[in-house]
C-alpha cells in the first residue's frame, strides 16, 4: 500500500520538463513577435496619417488662395516659391471724386476683410484685361452702398442682412468706369523653406508682403515638394517657370509631406505624395 502511494506522488521527469520549457519558449517568442509586429504596425499607421494630414492641410490652404488668382496674378515663381495676387474682397465702382475711386463692397468675409492689408486693387477693362493699381490706400467711407452714372456720387441703402460698405481707393485710376467690378488683393508668397518648429526639416510658409507677416503653415515636407507650372492653353507642365509669367495658367502642386518621427522598424520618416493641378480663376 505504501509503495503504491509513493508511485502516485512521482514528479515530472527531466525529459518532460525540457519539452514543456521548449513549448513555453516557442509560445513566448511567438507572442513577442506578435506584440512587436503590432507595435510597428500602429507606429507605421500613425506616421502615415501624420504625413497624409500634412499634405491635405497644405492643399486646402493653397487651393483657397491660388484658385482665386486671375490673369497676370503670378508675380514671381521658382520650383520652391510662388508669389501671387490673392483677391480678398470684391466691389463695384461708383465713380471718381477728388483723386479717389469710390466703390461699394460686395458681401465679403468680415474677418478676412478686417485683418487684410491691401497691396493694390485691380479692375477689368473693356478688352477683358486686368489693370492693376499698386500700392493703394483703402479707407472706409460709408456704411451704405453708393451708385453713380455721372458725379455727384449718390448713397443708397440696400435691404438685407449683409453689411454694406463703401470704400475710397487712392490713388484712383481715371480709366476705371462707374459700374466696373474691382477687387482688392494682397501679394502673398508661398515657399517651401527650412522649418522653425522642426529644425532640419522643411515647412510650407505663407508671407503677406504688404504687412510682412510670415507664418509657418505645415511641416514637415520632403525635399522633393514644390511647384510646377501649367503653361499655355494646352496646360503643358514645366518644372521651371517660363520667362513670361502671364503664360502660366495654373500650378501643379507637388505636396510630398513626411511624418515628424521615424516609425518603428524604419530608418526614415514616412512620406505621402499628393499631386494636383490648380488652375487660375479665369482658366477653369
């Protein structure tokens, strides 16, 4: 009876322990690889989302401004930088008086109008060409609209909920006829240049030349990010701007953004390439 109890209490033999340890080690290695793989996948997806978000944010800003550019609105260009006339308010001229052009503003974004500092104004002549007057001083005159066929200028209250404003534009352009549509614009430069927030990386900068305000919009970008140029009615793509910038009908945006950090298991930041064409307003 005692012998039988002793036999029942016998533990594992060495071979059984070794087999159990090997199986446990295999399961442990598999679990470790799974955890590492999942961690790398999450890090990779996070980096890709960062890169994609940067490209889309830059696209939203650029298309809002570049899409408003009219004929002769491209002032300077290179593969890394463009300077454009960006309209921010439209108006109808009432006439000229005492060396000033009076114009009634059309409904506009009051916040944008309040913060913008005009570089100049433009009006379209009878041939369809835009004439530019720069620099310009814009002075709010009346809180009502104005209209005129011949001087004197008459004020008119306009029903509706949107605010009506009449402005003086100086100096005036004596060729601007009453009833002509004009727009106020800012000269704005977009450039891919070294980032201030992320040293050693590239950012998209926006500079309002009339005020000197320079803002870092989005970072980081890859060194291959930049601008190409759609030239002529055939919209031929050129890597460098032509000598005559009036032949440029739009821009090709090469927004190659990158992630801020290098994801796990990689040696370089993730990249996301977003390429699109933006035609200037009169060439849609």
